[in-house]
């Protein structure tokens, strides 16, 4: 079963310029585990790849940034299905360690994924 990724909010400024040391070595995790596909590549002004899944796109960039300080929040339609899907795709997390986070007036059920490139992702589902 697959979950739907509905929105992507970057932790810093731009989900289309997420810093990685090497775009080519980062891509397999996003394709295999996260379910994205590459829809564009560029070499200028630095090497980049645009990845797409469901209703969202993100960009990986060899832009000199620190991946351990960046990532995105992905809103998903079902957070438990999202974890099960990623786990079946090879995610190494043994448990989701779900928790409830409050952002403004919205409560989210979330879990975290740290990609091999160092970028951190929070996947969450709105709670009633």
C-alpha cells in the first residue's frame, strides 16, 4: 500500500535546493526507499536533480550547504501507511517512533527519516 505525499515544506528556505555532497550517490535512496523519481537534472550553476512524487517536487543540489542542517516536512495522507511503505522499500528504521507535534492550531502525528546524505525529513499527518 502506498501513501500520498501532499505537500513539502523546507526547514530553511528552499525545498528545491536541498544540499548534498554528491547528487548521483544520493538519488538511489530517494528512488528506492522514498518513492521519488528524477524528472530533471542540471550541471549549472552546480549539479542538481529534481525529484517528484505524488503532488510534490524536491531538489537535491551540490551547493556547498550542510545537509545535516536541512530537510523538509512532508504532509502525507496516512503516516502509518507512509512508514510501512518506506520500511517495505528498505528504510532501515526499526520503529517509526511516532509522536504528536503541535504547530500552531494543528496537531500532527509524525516520524522522522534521516537520508544517507544527511538530510532529515519529518513525515506527518494532520490529526483531528
